[in-house]
């Protein structure tokens, strides 16, 4: 999409490579779930649901943050963390455990990619969730204003251009 092209060409976020790994892994898993003769379309649907729920909250938090409605942004950010932990740490992990307990639901050609990609995604979810919790800690305990990680990149690029 246009947003992705803009990010790649103009403002590269600091975690761009990690985001690319996440999206490539997710797309491969979805392709495996919805490929012909696959019995994993239900798991693919659950996978999509688990990934989309937190995105709604984080998008709202960013929108209110940029509109300078900080209280609403913080409330939505806390909601994001709660939903993130529920969907991407707990429920996603139960999906991974179910996959490992029931290898019979996979066609043989799907097993190795799924068993490699699911733990990669889970690790990325833990990493990003921990980062969000740290940002909330900085906001609540240290009194720092909520800041999108891409804000730092934009500010540093602006400073470079002004020099």
C-alpha cells in the first residue's frame, strides 16, 4: 500500500526489519492455512482475529496521540496492552500449543514451515508487548509523555535536514 511505500522510501522506522519479518511470517502462515487442500482455514481465521483485535486499539491510540488527546491516547494504549497480552501472548500461545499437540491436523508439507514460523511470531509478540509495557512504565512512573517509536525517527530525520 501507499503507507508501506512511504515508510520504505521516506521514513524508515527503527524496527522496520522486525516488522518485515513479522509480516512475511504472517503472510506465509496465512498462505499455508488457505492454500488448496489445506484443513487449516479455521486456524487461519483465528490467527487473523488474534492479530487484528489489538491493531484497532493501537491505531486509535496513535490517532488520539497525534491529535493531542493524551488522556484518550493513554486509555487506548493501556487497552492495547491488555488486549495484546490476551490475544497475542495467551490465546496465540494456546493456538501454538494446540498445533504442536495435534500435528495430525497439518498436511506433511505444512508442518515444518508452521512449526518454524509460529515461534518466530510469538517471540516478536513478546518483544513488542514488552516494549509497550516499558513505554507505559515510562509514562506512568517517570512522567514521560507517550511517544510513538516512529516519532523519534521522524524527529531525528527532521533535525538532520535542518542542519
